[in-house]
C-alpha cells in the first residue's frame, strides 16, 4: 500500500466500551467496539477497508512472505483524539493465505 498516504476525512471516533450486568445472580462482563462518525468520516473509513481488501499483497515488494498488510489509525492524527489506536489489517498472509493462530471461524449454525 502507499505508505503514509492514508487520510481519514470527516469525523471518526473508535473506542472500546466495557459493559457489566448481572444475569441469574452472576456478573457478566463484555466489551463492544463502537465506530461512530459523520457521513464523511464513515465513508472515508469504508474506502480504507475497501482499499486494504482489494490490495494484492503478493505485489507489495516490502511485505515479506507470511506477513499481513495493515494500517494503524492513531488518535488525534488519523482519528479523533478520544479514540483508541486501531489496527486495520488483512487476516490472510502474503504468499500463503494462512490465517493467524488465534482466529476462530464463526459458527454459521444459528
């Protein structure tokens, strides 16, 4: 990808919300990732996702075999000051298409 050519326009805020509730006498905790933006911010984020999805990783010379292209979105530089740092990346590795070990595929049986 073109290094340092990233530009999120508009307003985009990405943060983690910690939640806690009681269910059948036990505390239940979970997290949500919230991505909020104005139309311009959301569209520029969508364009970034499409750009990285469409990227031919095999054509990126400075990306080693087995590596995955990714982009850092930094608070107060790329996204809002109130955001957390976000890394958007490919799950498939260059040259092998192997996913990383921690990935667990979703269960399509609902």
